C-alpha cells in the first residue's frame, strides 16, 4: 500500500470516529449567569403634584336690604358653623314681624266669631271660608316676617376661616350683596391632575399619602373622574384624608407605591413573538412569557418562588429547552 493511501485511510478513520462521537455525546451546554428573581422585584413609585381643596368655600351674602350694624369677625378668624358673621340693623324687619303677629291675632278672633255665627246660621259658608283663608294668609305672613328677622344675623354655613370682609359697618346691603368670604376647614380633599396612562394605574396603589412640608397625610382614593379634559388631555383624581387633613389650599405631592410587584424593563426580551424572561429550571432554559408586558416598560411579575433563577448574561443566545451551564459572573 502506498504512503498516500495509508494517510487517506487514517484521515477517513479519524473522521468516522469524530462523527460517531458527535452522534453519541450530549450537546454542549451554553454558559449563562443568573440571579434570583427576588433581586429584581420592586414596587413602582408614583409622585404627582396635588393640592388640598375645600369642598365648601365661597362668599356669604345678605338676604335682605338693611344697613350693617356689626361685623364681629376678622380676617383669619376660625368660625364655627352657625356663628354670627354680620349683624344687620333690622328694626324695620322687627316692626314688620310685630305687625304680622297683630294681624294674625286679629284673624284668629275673626275666625272664632265667624264660626260662632255659622253655628247659628247667621253667616254663609262662603264667608266662613273667606275668614279661614285670611287666617292662613296671616300665618304665612308671620312666618315670612320671622324669616326676615332671622336673616338679620348672617351666620357661617359651615366651619371655616374668614378670608375677606367684603362690607363695612354702616354700609347698606341688599339681597345678594357679598359680605364675607370663607374657606371651609372641614370636608377637605386632595385633587391631582395626571395623564390617562398614569390614571389607569391608580387602582394598583394602596398606600397613598399627601406630602406637604415634610409631613405625610394618609389618603384614600375616592374617585378617578372618568373624563379627559380636552384642553389639557388630563384626568382628575380626588382623594379623602384618612386622618387629620392638611391645611386648605396646601400644595404638595401625592406619593404612593404599587401594591403589586414588577420586573424592571431592561430584564424583558422578545422570544418567538412573546415578551418575557428566561429562567433556569434543572439546568434547562425556560422562557416565561408575561401577559400584557411591553418592551421598554416594567411588567407585572407573576407569582414566582423567590429562588427562581433569572438568566442575565447569555439570555440572547439561548432558546426554549437549551441546556445551560450556570457560571459565576
């Protein structure tokens, strides 16, 4: 056998040996690094500009025409509900009330006399009815006159702070004339304006606080108004104070964290048309698809054991079912 034939035979035997070994040996494991999923889980934080608003705030007006006799409150005073803010000179109203009472007394006497005459058939039923009607009118007149006397004292409709005195002692007021501007100290809530995409996530937060001057005031989400303002493209959310409220008009931020755990956006990848993460299970790569996940945004974490290992380095070189070797980074 020639030398060339010997070499060729040796090469063929070597190739056959390599081929047989390749067919019988296990596939090579792909090297990856991993970390427990617990190292990545987080609760997204939200911080939105907000303001404390008083549901009751506005101007208190006079309800009858009279001169101002007294204003016992000053700007900055705290007033209770039904506390007197302005006293009017109501001598005319009181005279009208006295006159109405006198007419009522007379009407009662006339009705009693008419009823006696009717019993003896000295007057007609029509005259008796007329007398009864006059009594009813006199009673209404007394109630109206009494109401005018009550209006001589202009009272606070709710607990509030006096913001402005809009009239003065001696000034003549008329029905509808503004006299005192108030801001309520009860029925307070927090108002926040935010984009619709953020508004949709408000329901996932369970620990809202209103942060004002380094103080935190716990809140409850009362409502997300289902209207997008056409001029701003924003929605408005309203929060109730869980405990002591902040000052009316105070401006700060509402701060909260999502109740659910999330995975960071840079951990997500697309694989075979789905978005998710690679994990290692018994030295095998498994792709865990995350419903509703979007590339570039954090994704809600599914219920996973804290020791589930997430693939980091090498995750773009593997596919579902690959054998992997975990190495130390």
